[in-house]
C-alpha cells in the first residue's frame, strides 16, 4: 500500500474521468436482473416480513406508557427530563 494518492490527485482523476464511459460488449451487470417484476432489493438487505400475529401485550404496554405521559402533560406537569415536575 505504498502507492497512496492524495486527495488532490483523487479529485483531479475524478474530474478528468468521462461521465458515461462506453461499456464493453462483454460487460455483465453487477446484479443479474430477475426479469420483469423482479425484486428491487435483495432478500439479505430487506427480508420479507414474518407472517403471524404478534403478542398483544407489547401493544398494550406501549399504549399504557404513551397514555400515561399524555395524561401527565395534560395535567400541567412535565416529565421531559425524568422526574415529574410542574410545567
């Protein structure tokens, strides 16, 4: 790794490069197309969501926490920085 380029040299090379260089006749795509209607993102990047119902207790706990914060704020109290104080 003794042939390192400085930022100025890299910038000069980038500015001198062609914007759209012609492709060779034997060029292959980086990701082969899956045909019409193929997935835009690979499965390892964004897998399909899992099927099935989630436990309802998580939703109830989240709704309870949000409701408690809203009720405290509606009563004129502040819970932004931890302990309940007067707003």
